[in-house]
């Protein structure tokens, strides 16, 4: 078992304290960089989830958080963010060893983002107002928002702390109680953050964590009749399960942010910027080992500049060093698990069989470590209908597809069941606006890969999800109930 230089808690967090799962059940948590046991974590049962939901419901109904003065909630959430910042190195380390993420990314990107997200929603608490509807003089229509109640949050493993903050910040700011089911592949940072929330003054029962297996704890949360909303980030396949769970239980609201196959379009008018574009798109493709729902895994390049671009992308890929994730020099860590390694290598082999050409990478590396490492891989001459062009690989593999005209680019970009994000590179403002409007994606970035920031809503089209948006003021909408209070006034007095 790997030694971690922090006191790591691996039990469930329910009602303000760490507790064992029913029958002391645990699951093994493996280190992606070695394939060896990292630790064992409590594996919550349906009973454990029920206890957590009851704890959340009791806290909500008593009003210790839901009815607290908004400015008091703001004060506590700001203290919460301060504690995360003070313990940032610890949380970054937990995500690095747990999910195989490069420590430099965790320290310099993920944890600062977590702190900023919580502070931003804390500051928004007393700046989101209801409305008064236009009525006659004898009526008063109040349109108000109330916390929805008990919120179930089901997390992915690729950005454990980051995605957690996207969800808990607006949910808690709105006054809800939450039950979090972290990914079984990376649960450690969520448990530590829940402990810090309690230390900051968030009352017992408001923030609960039920680690466990998806088909047990996740399913129990999805089916629970006293959960008012499920917010899920993960695969489209699992997202469908939560829709079924809602239909089979209490018709709870479901918010889904699922898979993606994000097109990155490079127009020929950007030919004089190919080196910087290649560096940007190497990051889009390989950042977080390609294990990112908006990963730029499908690059569409205008035919006249395709060969030039590929050469520059090959050069850019060389700077993406593969190594042990806790090494500050590492840019690419391991894939999350053995099955992911097998899936990614199979996708590369299948692309070769389909007639595509691997021009960089394509191999497993660092096998002597026992970890699940793949070098950054570029595949050229990919058919738009092939599996590599259509399926989410979730690894450091990018497919190059050429196109001739603007119409071709739009058609290829939209030729996917997904619609989460896209990037367009062009120096022509008309092209930028025209193409951006026609791409079927929740976020379209122009002249630089990106997902927006905390001020902009993030969500998808088609099978990439629906029902709400992480980030932005819009996130409050999914964690609140809209209510109309319609008052008849006596004007005769």
C-alpha cells in the first residue's frame, strides 16, 4: 500500500462525522501510476445512502442552513473556500495520486479553480433576486426562488475536486442539503473537502458523502424517493440510467453533463499561426491525459494546410512528457485504470485497421512501473465515419480529418451524437460568427480552446446532456424551485 504524507480519511461522511459503511464494507482504491493498492475506502450500501439522505432531509427541514440568513451562508462559504486554499497542497496531492493527475495541474489549475468557484457563488448569494410580475393594481405577483431540498451529486473521476466545486458551490449557496457520491476511482479529495466544509461551519447533515460502487450507491441515490434532484457528470451511458431511476422513483429532476467528441476546426486563413494553434490544440487533446469531456480529440483542418499543421502538431506533442504524476515536471500521467488502457490501445489499433496512419505515439510506455501510461498519439487520415472519429476515446489520442469548404467543416463538426463543445480557428470575423452559430454545441470557443470561466454556463446539446448548466448564474436555476405567489389585494379601504 502506497504511503501518503497526509492523514487520509476513507470512511463515509454522514451527519457531520466519518462513519463506516454497513457491515464494514470496503472497496480497493488502486494507484493508476503503479497498479498497486493505494488504500481501501468505505463502500456504501443502499442502507448507508438512505441514512445520508435522511440526514440531509433533517438538516434541510430544520432550516439550520436552508433558512439561514443569506449573508451568513456567504460568510461560512467564504471561510470554507479559505480552508480549501489553506489545505490546497494536500487536496492537490490526493487528486494526483488518486486519479493519476499531474501534480502541477492540480496545484496550479484545479485547486485554485475550486477556491474561486466557491467564493464566486458565495458572493452571488445576495445578488440573485426574484421578480414582481406586471399585474393590475388589485393583484401582486411575486416570482421567487427557493432551495429545491436534498440534492444528489454524482461525480466523475477525471476532475474530482474541480467538478465537485462546480456542483456544491451553487447547491449550497442556494440553501440546499447535499449527498455526494464521488467516483469510486477517485474519492479521496471529496471526503477531505466535506470535512473542511464542516470545519468551516456548514452544519452537520448539510454536506454528506457516500463513497461506493456506482451500481450500488449511485443507483440507490438515483432511486431514492426523498432526493429532489440528481446532478450527474459522467458517461452518456450512465446518464441514461439516472433518467430511468428518476422515472422509476419520484420523477426527480435530473441534470446531465455527459460525453463529448469536440471538433476543433482550423480554417486555412489561419495558416500564419499554425505553430501556436498546434500548441493550443495539443493541450486540448492531451491535457489530463485526454480524459476530459471537452477533449479536443477530433481536429478538422482545411485541406490546403493540413500537412503543415500535422507537422507542427507532431512537434508540439513532443513537449508533453509522460511521467509519475507527483513529479512537477510531468505533463501526462497514467490513465485511470487498466480497462482504460486497454480501451485506448484498442482504439489506436482499430484506427490502423481502418486505414488511418499513426504519425506520433501510439504505444503504452513506462510498463515497468505497473501503471497505465500511454504516450501522446496523433492519428492522420482518419475517416469521418470511423470509430476513432465518432467515439469518445478518453485518452491522449487525437484524430486528424481534412475538409475543403466551410460547409464541409460545419457538416463534419455536427456529424456526432455529442454536442458539448467545439473550437474554431479563423481570422475572419464573419466566418467566426457564422460557423459558431451553426455548430451544435453548448460552448463554442474561437481562436483558443476553452470551456469559458465561472461566469459562463457550461452544458451540452444532444447526448452530451441536458437539464441545466454548471457554472454561471444559470447554475442556480437547477438547484432552486421557481414559485409564484399571487396575491389579491383589497383596494376598497
